[in-house]
C-alpha cells in the first residue's frame, strides 16, 4: 500500500522518490507555477519601486504579512489537498485573541493559562468542524461557514457579557511578548520564525511521513482511500483541529503584538489564505500540491499586497493584480497537473 501510494504521488503532486532531478521533472512539480509567479512579481516591484522594495524595511513589510497569513495557509493547504476547506478560521482568530486578552488581561490570570485557553478554543472549533463534516455529510464549505457565524456570535456575546465591551486590552509579560509578539531589529516580527517552524513541521508530515500519502489519497478519492484502510475519519478531524490550532496561534500572536483584541477581525484571513494556497499550486479539487508551493504562494501574495504601496500606483490596483494572479494560478495549476499525469502515463507505458 505504501509503495503504491508513493508511486502515485508522481502524478498527484507529492514529492515521490521516482520524480527525478531533470528540468522536466521540476517543471511538472506543483510549485513550478508559484516559482514563476514569485520571480515575476518580485522583478516587477523591484523595477517599479526601486531600492525601497528590496531594503530591510521593504522585506519586513511583506514578510510580516506573509508570516501571519502563512501560518494559517499551511493547514488550509493540507485540508484542500485532502479535498476539504475551512472558512471558520475567520472567526477563530478573533475568538482566540479575545480569549487570551480576557483571561490574561481582564481577569489578570497568568499568560500560560490565557494561551492554553486560546489554543484550546481553536482545537475545539476544529474538532467540531471535523465531527460535523463526517456526521452530516454536508460539504465542509457549508459546515465551516455555519461554525464561523456561530463562533462570531458566541465571541461577541461572551465578550460583552464578561467585559462589557467588544475589545479588551492586555499587557503580556516581557518573556511572552518576546516569544510571540516582539519585533526583531524593530522591523521583523518574531512570527516569521514561527512560520518557518510551522512550514518545516508540516512539510515533514506531508512529504515524508505516511500521513502525507494518506492526505493525498483522500484528496484523490476518499472512498478508495477508506477502502484501502486509511483512517479517513480520524485524519479529517485531525486536519480541522490543526487548522483551528494555527488560527488560534495567530490570534494569540496578534494580541501579543497589538496588546489588545477585538471582536471584529480575522475575516480577511479567509480568502487571503485560500488565495495563497491556490497561487502556491494546490488544486481546488484536491490531491495535488506541496508545502513549498504554499510558502511561495504566500510570499507572492504578500509582495503584491504590500508592494503596491511602494509604487505610485493606485493601491486599489493591488486587488486587480491579486485577482489576475489567482486566475492565472488556477490555469497554470491545471496545466502542470496535466503535464505530470501525462508524464506518469508515458512512463508506465
């Protein structure tokens, strides 16, 4: 079973051991399109914006944005590869942020308790999402929209009930601020290093361990994966819990950075993270993608999102460029997948 899955990954997007190191093999990889997009975007803004874009301040502007979105985009990418989707992250981020702020700010409890409660909120919402998807048979898109609004309502109601306000201030201890919310050199958020750590762990899980094969198999054909003995139900719940945990982590980080939390916030992460994943080469239909591609897609999105402010263009053009990038990425992803499938078929024949 493991051997078959590892061989099939040459056609489905995982970095199997039979892919080779030729230029053709590299072009057929899921992240091939995202590499081209990253190079084009970086070159464009470097030429248009001049040295300011490649200065430390320029790098910090889009790396800080990429880190927060990237931590959320990584598990969203895993879910999309497995054929699922999680929109509830837009509510989990402010819910976790407020949970931490209320526990450690309003009630002045130790930060470790506040962080544990906030991360627990993310894990709980993820578990509920996974359970509902499995037990109802309703597409995860619909289920997570429902849980998103439910969590938003609970967050608003409990915040007003407990604090009498929709926002709460919190001043974390220096050690916690240094771990989650400090700026290195006055410019680079420490979240960047957390993003690197998340990417390394998820890359290992997806591309090295058997769990990665299971995720690709689920995205290819969930019924066949279940019949082959893959624990699809347990894996589904786990993936949603990882997504909730990552969103809660970002919520805690934001509360540490800004020393406050608000009910309104987090919605932009929903579509931004999906765009990063799609630009990174993950198919909306599942079964194809890579962690490297997701990271590159996140960087590309953040460059466009922030780079437009270094030019003399209307900032609204940033949305136009991102929309064009998304459409182009979808077309390129399908093209590279067809190339991989065609190559795999030729090798077998």
